[in-house]
C-alpha cells in the first residue's frame, strides 16, 4: 500500500490531493519553486522540497528534479495533479523507473491520448493540413496540455502565421512542448465532457457528463454536472465513445473525454489523461472521492462492476484574480481575506495574507454547490458568491454571480460564445450607492472634530472614493450625538470601523467594512480612497501605453522602433503573465513616438511601455 505521496504540482490541486491523503492516513510531500516557498501547499504538506528557480521551466516542468525530490523525501508514489507534467509520458516513465508508484494512467496511454493530434487520429479525426480561406474560422491548439493555453481562434488567413507563433510560445512556456495543430472552429457549440475511471482489471466507469461551455480564452469558468438538456440518445453515444477511447489505449485511473456538441452531434475534441479542475462537480453528484479512487486504482484494487448512482446537480465556479472588464487582465497582490458562507465547498491554494504572484495561473479558488435540482444549485452558488468576502486584487466574482443569474445560463441554453455575446452587460459598472458613505463613516469612527463640545453647528466633512471606475464623494457631520449623514433620507444607526448600519427611507441596512491602506471593502463593493489633492507625477502623456499587469516583455513586433507609423489595433508587443500571453496594441492610428519595452524585461502595473501620438 502507498504510504507517502509527492504531488508534482502546486496550489489548489496540491492542497486538494493532500486533503484526501490525510483522510487515508498517507503522508504528503510538496515541491515548490522559490516563488512558492511559503505557499499554502507547502505549509499543509508533511514535508516540502525546494525546486531551485522561479519559472515553471526551471521548476515544475523539470521532471528529473521532481523524481529526485520524491526519492529524497522517501515518497513511494507521485500524483501529477493537472497541468505542468500531468500529461507527459516521459515523466510518468521516469517515476516508474525510479521504483515509485505513478498515480495516473500508464505511460503508453498518456502517450496515445495526451497529444491531441495522436488522440484525434486514434478516434478517426484528422487535424487540418494546409489552411485555406474555405476552412476559416479555425482553431490553433497546443498538442500537449490544456487550460486554454496555446489556443487561438483565427478568422483571417493573414493572421494565421502570427497566431501559430504565439500559440507555440505559450504552449512551450506552459507545458514544455511547443507543438500545435489546427482544426475547424465550430461556432455556437457546447463544451460537454464525460468523466471516466478505469482499473487494471478491465472495468471502465463512465461517470456522467459535465457542461463546461462558459469559457474565457478557451479556459473554463463555470462547470456543472450533469450537462443539462442533452437528449438521452446523444448522452449514451458519448458514454460509449468515452469508454471506447479508454479501452482503446488500456487506460487506468481518472480521465476525461471532451466533446463539442453542435448541430445535434458530439464532435470528439480530446482526452485529458489526468484529473480535471472541474472534478468536484462529479464527486458531488456521485458521492465519491476521485482522488481516493485514483489512489486505490494505483494500488491495484478493482472497481465495483458499476458506478454508484447519481444524485442531484452540482455547479462549480472558478474564482480568478483577473479583471474581466479589461481583457481579463490577471491581477497580483496580497489576498487579505477569502471567506465563503457555510454550505459551499471551496477548493483553494490560498489563505488570508498570501501573495498572488505573476508566475502561475490566476485561479484563487473553486466554489461548488450541490442541490437536488439544477435551479437550486445555481441559486445557492450565486447567493454564496455574492456574500463571499474577497479582499485583495480585482477578481471575477461579480461576473460569476451575474453569469449564474443570466437568463441564458439559467435556462441551460448557453454555448462557448456566451462571453463573446454578453461580456459588456456582465461587466457593466454596478455598485452600492451607499458604499462610499459607509466607508467614510467607518473611517471617521472615533475621530472628533472638536476638543470639547461647543454649541456651534458642525461643518460637513467630505471624503472621495473611486468606485466602479467613477469618483464619488461622501459627506457627513460630527454632532453631539455622534456621526450623521449629510444625505436626505439617511439616518446613521451605528458606525464603527468594521460595521456601519444605515436606515435608508425607513429600511435598515448593514455594511461590513474592511480597510487595507487606501483600499476599502464595503460588503461586496471595492473602493479606493482618494487623496484630497491628486499627485501631478501620476499624469501621463496622451497615447501612453501602460503595463496593465506585472509580467515579462516576451517580444516586440518585428522592426518596431520609435518613429514608426502604426494603425489602431496593430499589435506592438506581448507580455507574459500567469502563463498566458497578453497582446498590447496601438490605441489609435498614428506615430510611435517612444518605445520603452525591451524583450526579457520585467514590468510592474503602470510601467510606461510605449507612446503613440495620434495623426
């Protein structure tokens, strides 16, 4: 039996595997980069081994270092998690050759299915060769790995070469493999997958369907099980195809067969030879622990002849440190607080006070709700997220709440184009109009305008805040009876540094308040306290292109130099942050008057990259 497991991964999935290992009485070993030295997964493991370096290429993609760490720590098994080397057959072989148990499918199955090009050929589907106008639109995809990295939609033939280059670079950075291929892009389809679990004794369980159609940048955002509204005949066809794919390669362990459902047909996409990020919804519906079952299968145990029955519906939402209103730009900084209401499963790799850095995926957590019906599960998750405290960098929390409550999602009619159609309305500024007043009253708590009370009317005090992209002013007064609001129809019932209670037109409302420097959180609304006088040094010339996030300048457009003529929307340079490339384009047609970005340089948010002067 397995006694000690090293997880060849980081963050949320490492913590998730460790949780099951503790329940089974198995010791745990973490690995970490220098950037992750104090990360949560290193703190909850029984032992941790340093992988010298910071970037994935230096650390989590170095299979030989991870095997060496497992041996040094006395582990007898390795769990790959997902991403990084989880679908690398050479790594699986290296683990086995070191005399360790590999908690995953056999290397030959990984080799057959982990490359999407080989998997498609095995299932009778050929990638596109030479692309013509008639083939458009097409999708460029990384042959290895997943998570939306190395994927690009191409609608114009003239863009193909550039997108191929960008996809190769991103795939190589994320997975250590720059192979990409091209396939037809089907508009308006649903992303539906089948979870499978197989043992070494010939049993393959199809564990229901999952719908993962709500995606941004080809990376899933909301997932659910079972996929709603599928015809029974199509669902059984997908089960049969999934089982056939697993049997075709002698598969063991957990895996996922993915399809694009369009025009009433299921089009095979790929097989992921690993645990998926969204596995908790399947666990909730079937009442199982997939990690525990992975371990049992790796130990040689046989599965029961049939899987357990499914019950109810589960929905998962991925909480990302990113700004959906600004091209999904990843965010960094200190996560001061993350707390969800009771009754919701939260899988996370962070805790209060942790730092969100630039080197890895921006996912903070996964929140999962399970209920007897889909409508009840969706309502529970939306309500819980709305009440979740997320104090720190900007997140997609509000987008998730609005997505779950959107009529198209609620009715089960969503497809992979959901955010293309609805992003503007889902990210429209919206905030509580009384949040600035609550913030100002909490800040003023304990302050007295007078050394002693005088029978002189108090002058109103004012504080300015930035909220939802707009400036707001809150006015209040210090009186003999305490703080009062300088606003019609509003009475201050209570005010201290953490709680403000206002009576607004006869309705009493409570506002929880937390402050970290100039950042203030009033319930679910984030505000920035503004100084009385703006800093002149913070001004930039018109046409300035500022880094929207911390990252690395990976390349500048060929031949680009100061003095060059540029057109609006023309790509000028690319940043890499959190394993994704981000394109910086000219905001207007004009002349590039300055270029400060240098390939390989590290930049912080607000760094001046270039200046374009409009014609």
